[in-house]
């Protein structure tokens, strides 16, 4: 069985009135190549006449954002002409590539009425050869996302990208990243096989799982070795897991706020391109 090297608890990083936990990066784990960042917003309840999510117009370059709406909604808009409101159970996949501006805020309906909200946003690196590719966006509601279930119907996986137990993901992506959202009933169990060469992203959103005889509680990211392909996963209580895996790029990674490149010079160029309008302009 694949060994767990270490468990990493998400750090609490609230953004104003938005509850936020972040397991990556932290002081002890910088990245799980090519997975570079995760913010877990909520769960919490907003009252009526709220301000919603605070992520107004901002740029990105050199990476992708994958946003899982577990509860609430997100109104996405970008300067390439894409607009959508994705609701509970839906997923957004944005490839920033050479650069674009976008906003991720709550819908007018949510701001007026309030309600529960829980959102995961994962950043995935792009390899050097794809960092300046054309930007792209796609948002899918829950009923458009591929599903795998076990025979007992005690485990349900939304297959977002790649492959999960023979089910192909709903999103076609520029790299071979596999991502799912898996819901476990209490006392359910399953068996996963992940290529030894792949790095594993394994974040317990809610509940408590046992993985290869090691307990992984909620708000923890498990860091794995590469000694085996086998993961035996069982739920000691009702749980939600965000699992992913991919071959590492093994390239230098330089962070510069919303930009992820391969050198400091490329980060400086990204800021210059943004300020000079080469990533486009924003119109309300």
C-alpha cells in the first residue's frame, strides 16, 4: 500500500467575513507538483443583503483555477466574454494561459437572499510549454458532471477530469490531471489505483477517512510517498474527499501573486503586461 509521509492541517486564513482554510501552500508544504494552491471557503451561512464573495476583477497567468461549488454559487465573468452563474454541485475550470482578467463573486440572488456557502478553489500549474497558451473557461452545473457510484450506492464520485474507476471526467484539460469530488457514507470503503509516477493530492473536506490504515481527519491534506499504486480508503463517518493525481512537471516554479511562472523575469514581465493592458481591459 502507498505510504502516507505526513498529514498537513489546513491553516486558518479568513478573508474579512469569509471563513477560509488553506492546506497548500503552508509553512511545511509548498506544493504537490503540479498542484500549487487550495483555498477552502466555508462552510458558513450568509444572511440576507450580504456582500457575497470578495473576488472582484483580477489577473492570472501561467496556471489554471478549478473551483468546486459545494454550496452557494459563483458568478464568473472574464474579459474573454465568458459569463456564468454556477450553483451547488457545479464546477468551473479556467485556464489562464498567457493571461486574462476575471471576477468570481456571488450572484445577485445570493447577495439578496443569503444562504449556506462552501467553495474549494484549487490552482494547478501549467508546464513551461503551455504557460502562454490561449486562455479558456468552462463552467458546468452538477447535472453535467460525470458520476461514478459503487454498487451499494454508498460512495458517489463526481469525475471532474481525467479518469476515476473507468469513468472519464467531464472536463477536457491541457494536462493529464485527474480530479474528483467523492462523497462517502459512513462505513463505506473503496480501493484506488494511482500510477506510482503520479503525485497525489488528497484533501479531506469534511468527515474522517482511513487511508491505508492511517486516519486522515477533515481539513487535512495527506502527503504520500511513491512506493505503491494502492490506496484503500474507508469512511469512519460521512465524508467528502477532494482527490487528484498527476505526473509532476519537475520545473522551477516562481509565484508572483496571481501569476505562476518559471523565473522572476517572467513574473516581472507578467506584471508589466498586466499594467500595460496586454492582458486586456475590464468593463463592468
